[in-house]
C-alpha cells in the first residue's frame, strides 16, 4: 500500500520548516509572555478554596 499523496516528501518542506523555526526562535520569548512575567500575581487562594468546597459538598 502506498502513502497518501500528502505524505510524500517533495523536498520543499525542509526549507519552509527551517524558515518557520528561524522566525519562531527570533520571537522567543514573545512579548506576551514577557508581559505575563511582569504582571503581579493575584493574591490569595480563592480558587483553591472554591474547588475544595465543591469537592467536599458538591456545590459552590
């Protein structure tokens, strides 16, 4: 049984992949992740308390 036509390597994908990875590496870390690292963390454990309450009682 032969491969599906889309599974055949035509030699073009290597060059395209190299350009894609170079572009991705140039943007690392992205501005969005830098902004998240600068942002202050939320205080408290409100979500943890809510989840444990749901687990114990079955309701929020």
